């Protein structure tokens, strides 16, 4: 299951700090965080679509979402 807690855990293990949950829209969870690899603030989206979890990122609010990672729900469960 996708939860705020396991999304934050995933982000903290993948170069993100200062992670803040911002909102939920349908099944999608949204966060802001600091990307230590890119050295800038980021917006992140955990998007659930037909059994696949897309972890998307953008650095400017007017940018399109970029796919950071795509996982099956089974792979997501195993990674937790």
C-alpha cells in the first residue's frame, strides 16, 4: 500500500531531505523536498495508475512531470 510514511521513507533513501507531504488527490500523493543530488527544491508525485506506481518529479511549478522511477506495486511492496 502507498502511504505517506513509506513514500517519505523512499524519498529519504533516494537523495531527498526536508520532505513535506502537501496533499492527496484521488490515489496520488504529493510532496515537496530538497533534492541533494540536484541541489534544489523539488515537487514529487506518487501516481498510482493501473497497478503501476510512477514516482514523478519537477523542479519548477510550470514544468511537466518527469518520471523518476516506475515500479509495479509488487516491486514497491518488496522495496518496503
